[in-house]
C-alpha cells in the first residue's frame, strides 16, 4: 500500500493515486524529478499555477534503517529556474513511510489569499485555514502546530520569508525532538511553498502501520550489518564526534574554506570555528548542548548537534559545516556563538543559510558592513526580520544582492550561491557546481572525500560524474550521503534492503540506472527550460583570479565538462 | 580617412586603426556587434576586463542628411547578458563623422579606482583625470564639461547610477543645444561605462574637416529629394506636430498602452497624456517650450520637443512616448507635469526611463506606493538619488525589482522591461520582444505602424522578421527608424547616399545583407553566451492572462518564432 496524494489548491480537491507496480523503486528525487519532468511546463512561471511542489519519501522510509529517512522536496526552482530537489533529515519522510505515502503533490494556485495547512493522518488529508499563522516565525509556528495537532506530528513548514516569496527561502522540517530545523534549504523552494499559500504540511502517523515489510527478518539482519559497518568506520566515527564541522580543518588546509566572499580559501580564525572547537565548546558548556545528535529516526552516525549558549541553553541545532563556513569564514566571522545566532535567525525566518551567508558576504564586499562584523551581520538579520528593503534584498539570496549592489564577485551558478568549498581548490566539486542540474550544490556530487589531488584539474570531470551518479542515487533512495562509505564493500546491500522491504527483485545496478535516468531527465527539463550547456560554467573570477591560499585557478576544460552527462 | 580609436584602460594606451577598404560599409550596429562578436568572450563577466564598450557612428555620420547621425553604443549587456546595441540621437555621431572616427573602443579595466574622461579632438585623444565629477548628476556634469572644453563639444556621459553599476543605467548624449538628454538607455550600458570608470567621452570637432564626401553634388541632390519626401509625408508630419506622443491614441485604442504594470492596455486618463495634450500644453505655456525640436543636426522631422513648466521654464527635452507610457500610464499617472519631472530625474541620475518606469510600476504592484501616486513616484526617484537600498533596487531595473519584491507580473524579456506596447495587442512586436537578440526592445523590430491586424497572431512572425531586418539595417546605417517611410518608394536612395559619400558601389541589397549578417552574428554570440532558443518567449502571464482592453492573450506559435532567424 503505497500511495501518492495530489492536492489541487484551486479546487481544494485531494486525490489519492496508487503507485503502480512498475514504479515501486521510483522514490525520493527520482520521483520528484519524474513528476516535474512529466507534469510541469519547463518554461512556466515558477510562482504560477503550472509549477508544482512535491514531497517524496525514499525507498526505505518508515523503517529505522540508519540515515534512510530523508525527505526529497522538488519543483521548478524560484531561485535558479532549473528543476530542483532539495532534501533534508527529520521525521517527515519517516512518517510518510508509516502512513504509506510515497509522495505529496501540491499543484495549482489557490484563488483566494488565505494561508492553509495541509493536515494528513491515517484516514484523511485536510486543508485547514491558517491565516492565524501568517508571518509567524518558524519555531513559534512549529510550537503552535504541535500544541494543536500533538507533540509527535512531523511538520514541514515555511517562515515569513517563504510567504513573501523571497528567493532564498527554504522549507523547514521537524527533527526527532520536534525542532523545525532540518532544512530543505536550497533553490528557494520555501518561496514556491509560499506561492501555494501552504504554511505547513502536518503528518500525524498515529495508528499508522506502514510500511509493510516483505521480509522483516532479512531487513533486521541487513540493518544490523549496516550499523556494524557504520560503527566500525573510522571516518564516520569522526562524523559522530565532530559532526560536519570536522570539514573545517580539511578545507582550510586545502585552501578551500570560503573566506571573505570567496576572496581566499584559508581563514586565520579557522581554529575558532572548527570541529574541535565546536566539540569542546558544546562539551564544556553542558546543559542542553549535545555534540552528537541524530536528526532522523534510526540514525547511528549522529552527525548533528545541539549548540548551547554560555549558560547551557540551546541556541540552535544543528550547527553544520556549510553554515559555519558561509555565515562564518565567508563573512570573516570567527565566533561560533555569533554564527549559531545567525543560524538560528535564518532557521526562524525560513531561510537557506548558504545563500544568506553568501548574500551577507557580498553585502560586506559592497561595504554595507565590514567583513568580520558579527554584530552587523546580526543587524542584517533584523533587517530581514523587519522586512526592510535591504532585508528583502538579502532574502532574495546572494546572486540578486550582488547584482543590485554592483558587486562583481558573486560566487554563484545559475543564481544559487556555492556551498562551502572553493571550486579552485576542490576542482571536482567545481565541476559539480558548474554542471549539476541544480545550480551550485555540494550534495549534487561531492568529491572532497575522494582520495584525489583536489588542486589538479586532471580527472575531475570523471570524479564529479561518479559523485553525481552516486549522490543522486542516494537522493533517489532517500539515504543520507554520509552513509555511502558503509556500503563500500557491500554495494548490493542498497538493493537488498529494497528487496527486503518490497519483496521484489532489485539489483544495485538498477538503483544506479535510476540515478542516471533521473539526471538525464533533469537535464532534459533544464534544456526545455532554456538552459544551454554554455551556462554550465563558473563565474569568470574563478578562472582568472588566483585563490591565494590554494594558489590555483579553476582550469577544468569546458569541453570536457560539456560531456559529463554523456552516459554510456 | 576613417579610423577606429582603441583605448586600453589598464595601460592607458590609445591606438588608432584604419578602417580597411572592405569594411567601408560596416558602421553603427553592424560595427559594434562585429567587434563584440569577434573580440568579446560571450561568457565573460560583464563588468570584467574582457567586456568592451564600443561607440560607432553610422554610414552618413558627419553629414546633415536628415535623421542620419545616430550613435550606436554596444557591449555585452549588464542587464540582459546578451549582445547589446543601444542607439541615440544628439551630436556625438555627427562629430565623430566630422573627426573621421568610425568607432571608439573602450577595453580592459583600469587598475586604479579613478574616474577618467576621454577627450578627443582633431589631433589627439587623451584620458583626463575626472574624480572631481564623481557622483555628479548628468546635467551638472555636462554643464561643467562644456565650461571646461567649450560649448560646442559633443558629450556622451553617465550619471551616478552608471558609476554604481546600476543595471538600468544608460548613456546620455548631448543634443543640438548641448542638453545631455539623448539616451542610449537600454541594456545597462551606462553601468558598463561605469565599470570602465569613464565618466564621459568628449568630442571637440574644431577645425575638423570630415567627412570627405566623394560626390558632394550627388549627396546634395539626394538630400533635398529625401527632405522633400519627408516633408510631403503625412505620417511624418504628425511626428513633427505631436512627436512620438502621437502614439498614445493609437495604442490606447488598440488596448496596447501599458497601464498599471501591464495589467491592462487602455488608460482612463489617456487624453491627459496624449500627443494633442502634449502639443497644446507646450504651445499654451510658451516660454522655453517647443513642440517640435530636432535632436540631430539636419533632422527635418523634428519629433523631439522641449516641455516647459507652468512658467514656461524648461523641465525636460524631449518628453517621448515610451517615457510617457512607462512612467505615466504604466504607473497609473495621468499628469504630464509629473511624468516630465520623473523623466528629468531619470535623465539626471543616468537611468533608462523604460526600465525605471517598469520598476516603479512593479513597486506599485508590490504595494510600495499606490498606482497613480505621482508624488510617491517622485519620492522613489529621491530614493535612487540618495542611493538607499530601495533606490539601489529600483535602479537595477524592473526585472530584479520584481524578483526581490516577489511580484509575479514582470513584463520583461531576458531581464529587460518591455517598451510601451502590450505584446498581447501588438503581437508582431511581441514576437520581436521574444526573439530579438537584445531583449524586449521596440526598436529591434517595430511592427505597430504596419497595416496589419495587430490583435491577430497570424503572420506576425513574418512581420516581426521583416521589421527586425529593416530596423537593424537602419541601426547599421545610423539612421533613425522614423525616416524609413521616406525611403518607401526609393529604397535605393539608402545605398545611393552611401555611394555618394564613399565613392564605392553599394546596393540596397548590400545594406539589407549587412543587417541580416549582423542579426545572425548577434544571435550566434548569444548562443555562445548560453542563451537558448527556448528563452525566446514572453513571461507566462501574457499567454494566460487576457488583456481586458484588447481582449487577447499572446498566442503566436513558439515553433514559428523559433524559425525567425532562418534567413534564406
């Protein structure tokens, strides 16, 4: 029993569709992108009646397999204009699995200016008037919804910036403890949800019995083998201790840590914001702090954390690498307390920390405030909160901020700010930024952990291609990228898990083929939307301006990059 | 003796190049686009060292043939990212002709942050320090430069918004009386000039003897035949009386007059801003007002005007149709005095009235001020003047303003706001907006005066194609589009004039072929810059939202539009 809920917002009609037998293994990003490619006009107005917002759970959703309950959210991106999938942890996909829901499609536009909540339980799905939550920040909204619908519901929701259709608005999802802080941040999907006038989707899985597992014993065995692999993996152990912040030392030494609006790749205050500092700070302060926290049911990596203030009171959870770099080193800010506050503010207003970190870095380069001015950065968040014109501008993301303020150094591809890896110093990821179907995402094809010379151009197109296929495969399964090393010696487990759940034959190669087909489908959508292969490149300054810390420019051959999707 | 001046701004080197014999008839837009296509990397950073700004005079420059001294200015557009040529009247091209200069190329980027003036006379070209003019408005700058370099110089200059690299900044050119009000407004070329840190180019043609005319008698005869045709042409006579403002009644009755951010096509106050009202107002007020004024040496159409205030003091010259509509009806403002003040402010700050009119209309739709609020619109101009963040946003043009403010109805193509013809009601021009190599320009292929049914889709691709070829031909010759009817029965005169001047064989078909080749070259540049044929379309709302006054949507076939550049 696996179904798709289709909600037409103009008519209010809610339809239930059965997932057909031949679509059993099409989940997560494979499903969001399939629906978009088949049903959304590539040249449509992103905020018009022809765009759709899709939530899709992964293949293992609803089980407690580690790292396996990411929620894929997709649509034609308001920020980039490309097809988009942004995924997040939390409990939303888990509860979709429990409820036997593979996907939720929001389509059409409401004819009246009223916000709604989509509430779904075992028996029914309902659109509920929600004007009382209008302009309400994310945390307060989540609290009120939990009071109203029960502490255990999963919520996917937007903040005031999503309602305003700000292009850097993301979609927040509640975690294991109900914090609305697991963000599908990228691509402005929060603005798309805002245009549909849906403040939140609430899932109540009370009395739900899904997912029906074909071979529970097999699943149990595989699950414990997988957990053993995770717990024995040294690299993943570092994730457990330091979280993603462990990356700061790696990129800083590579000259790849975005610093002062990507003008350099090492930060003289890196030790103030690295994994060790984060770990020590959390441990020393105690209280509500927690250096190792899981964002999804069943996760044994637990790379998330809870960052406390001096008195041990929770400031934000999690504080992650991309945020630490974009709102930290990229703004010249070497203070975890300030970064944590900025992170909280982004979360609360409904914003992507990467694009906002990029926007603040660009505003600093334009002289709005100085690099390193943490108090100033917090004031800029207040500008967003107060919805001033400067605030509106910043909330539209780094690319528009740079264009309006006349800044030349805009580290973006297709209008989306790059994640926290300078592409001159991690060139494989530079290829991903340039060629991804999604704009400059790191999760679209992460190469930084590959054992290659990241400063060299040679081979990086192949590295990025492999990473894009693997990463997309995980997005389609609904698994976190971090689990990939645990499958290194047993890739077939990925398919075995699917077989155990669905009782149907599935091979690793099938999953890989779904990934490749998804990438080609996305690419074709983008072509139809007007994106040319010539746009698959980085901003000029990465080719001409040497990163002083890596002492490199980006020099991967354009011709080679153009062939990245020429799959056999 | 026809030369090209090449100014390298990093080295300060100024080189003189001879126009080779086989390039005799490559002038105006044919030349700016040729240089860009051959020398500018299509994917370059518009504000980087690889973009170039080119001023090119037309074929008849320096003579007093009517309507024949337009200045073509080109580069890769900061606003659209496409190749761009924007042309204007005034005396700049005339003096280039007198000085024997076919083109001026500004290339490279100065390494230091100092503004310069490029001063050119009969003997030499010099870069002069100009920091004293920094942030100085356009009119004051022009006055100071005339005081310094003589009343008779021609000046092409930018205002504070160009210096700030605001994307809606244009380039002002002085007219017959030295007013810096003939704008090459479109495409943000003022921002490109600002990025080159050139505040002004000053031409002193004292003692200059050009152009050397091969057959002066023949030229004289042709000139007087042409003038006779102009003076006997009834349509052109209306231009002389009412100026371009005569168009208000035509578009208003077609439902094509952009009204309240293109939400409708007729304006209930159209009679307050039409040609007759303009003419009567200017005549009644007298003083410095003038209903018929020529912007270029030798022009006998004289469609320009000088608009006076109640006391007869000049407010602005000229007040033209596109401005009257975009800053007037499009903002719900039915008051010529307010429109004239807004026009003056745009001119003085260095801005394109079309994109700023679009931006204000969009800001009105976003609720920044109300439609029809003239005092509010003037306050918005003060925001630009004071360089507030709202001002910065507006000065970046309508497209970014709409994106940042979350407005869906953005009447732009490739980031550039449409001129004053609703494409649902003048569908041929809609095809031009969609397919032009330049974004939504009306002068790229004007169909409104063709004797066709403008509300019908049928045949409009052919109409636009013919208009694009003809209009581009005039841009390449340096002639004003308005003169075209005077050649209706004697198209060969266009070539005969060139033969009389250059003493070389030239046929009408040659000029038409130069136009076609230019269009194809521009198109190829755009393709290399990443523009796909799929981007040749209008915003979605023109296809889905009926214009209530024309009762039409835009319904020209995409497939047909894709073939518009398939020249035989």
